C-alpha cells in the first residue's frame, strides 16, 4: 500500500500491490475487526488501529459516477489451481481445533476451504445440540453487509442502478433531494454522514435492551428517521460505520426494484449461489443455533433485526457461508449474471485512516499479508458472533461462528483473524 496515497471513494481502483509492513498482526485482530461497544446487534467491524480513532480529516468522494466505472472495471479474479497432490490435512485440522478450543463458547465451528477442499471442525463448552453444530444456522450480524454489498454490485452491473441515486428518491419520491443528497454509494461505504443508529433508537429499544432492541425499530421507523435526519457533515466527506446507513440502503434497494428485501436478496444472491441453508429469521425447525450471553451460559433469544435486515439479519450454516466465500474466490464457477459482481466487490474503492492503511471494497475490509490481500468482515448479535474472510493468494476461505456474546478482548475474533492471516 502506498503510504501517502489517498484514493477517495468511489474513485478509481486502488493498486493491488500492498506493502506488508502495514499489515495488522494477529495480536491486533480483536481491535482490527472491532465491535461497536454499546450498540449491540450487528457489530461494527471498523478495522481501526488499536487505540486510535478515525482521523478527522479522512475524506471520501461523493462522485457516484466513478462507482459504476470502478465496478465495471473489475477484471477476472485470479484463480489459484488446486494442488496436484492432496494436502496433508493433519496440521490444518490441528490449527482449526486449537481455534475452536481457544474461542471458549458453547458452540463453535471453524470451516475452512483451501482450493475447494473443505475442513470443518466444531466443538464447544456446551453439550452437543440435537442437530450437529456444522449443520445449524448461525447469526452472522454485521457480516450480513457483505451480502448487501454484493447485491448492490449486482444491481449496478446489471444496469438497473448506478449507485449515485439519492436514497430519498426511492423512499420519498416527492421530496426534493437537495444539493448534497445521501446516495446509495454513500450508504454502503459508511460515508453518508448518518450516525451508527437512528435518533430515538435507544429510547425505544431500552425496554428490550438485553433481548432484542432492534426488533422494536421496524422498517417504517428506520425510513422515517432517515427522512427526518439532517447530516452534520456533507455526505461523502467522513467515514463512520453505520448499521443505520446500510439498513436504509436495504429499504432503498427494495423500493427501487419494487421487491421486498427478503425476496430481492433471495432472487439475486441466495438462489443463484444455491444457499438453501441461509435465511433472515429463526423458525421452529430446530436448525437455528441458540445464542448465549457473555457468561457463556445464559440463553439469548433469537435475533430480530427489525428494520435493520440489510445490516444484520442473515443467518446461515457454515457450509453455506463457505459456498458464499468460495464464489468470491472463483466467480467463474457461479451464475454468469452474478460473476461480474463477485469480481467487482473485490476491487478497493476507499482508503482511509492514519497513513491511509485501511482499504475497503463495497463489501469487505481489505488488509495486506505477505502473499497478498485478505478480505474479511466480522459480525455479532446479542448472543452470537461470526467471522468471514478469504484470500486469493492461498485459495483460502474461512467461515467461523460461535454462540457467545462478544466480550472485550474476545478470543474468537483474534483466533479467526490470525488463522486466515497466517494460512
């Protein structure tokens, strides 16, 4: 990564070569993929340096025309050929087992794919559930945003949207958009100027703060809060992680296409990838993992995302999550309609932070390693956590999930980040 270069979002694609000296080490992983400390629900994967806040002068472009150029410029993703000789899985399984043990949660699954060869290790401090752990659906919280980012890229690549449309044009067509409207591009890149959560969220969610505060803030309230909001900063000039912003994006995409969010995500992403073990809500089938509090014992109700579905509602099996990640590694093996979007979401579009060390695509955080970039996103609800990531240089995808609420210095995230970084 060129230390002094700053390419604002959504600008031209950044250089693919990264300087390993700027790599975040595994010891910093808990900070690197951090969580919103008091927001709960979909956790904020900020990727900020330990002990540092976002630099006040960080900027991002508000020129949406470049988003389309960036997405259309994405070439074929590099493919890593499978080794001729099957690898020795012994050391890998040992590392996965160590990560499961280190995570210290009632239910833990580490699922890793290397050149299409899958290794899955599960365990936990609780008794094994009736359905095997690797076949349960887990809440992935903010990692849902990787699905939302891919959906936006799909709609842009298909020509249905450009990314530069003002969100208000879809959510309230009769309202003037103003000189500096919040666009779809701003919402997905956390540069909209919106806060982490909407006004009134804490007051309304307080009675259910330890159970399901998001469920008390439905779609209509999210949209109304957005239409009433007056940003403190011009959209495109500040980066601030916002569950609220991505939630608004989901409602805008649903309105733009005339399709309910769940059906839109299913038709455009889940069905083309064959993700039959992925859904947006728990049911009584017995296939949903049970969340636990910080003590690892207390049961937590299934997460209800309310009006924040696009920001944190996805729940999926580890195998579905691996399928999702493997599609990013090799888009040629999926639907030709979705492949261009899968390539596009690997293109860097934003650089920020001290030394411009933090690189983002429209769906992923991107960190350098010795061999090449790794892409990742973490997430958490009130009783579960998830880490998704992949690396093209090693042909590796990692999906890690656990059923214990995030704690300060949580070992789960550090273990998952380190495993992918060192793979």
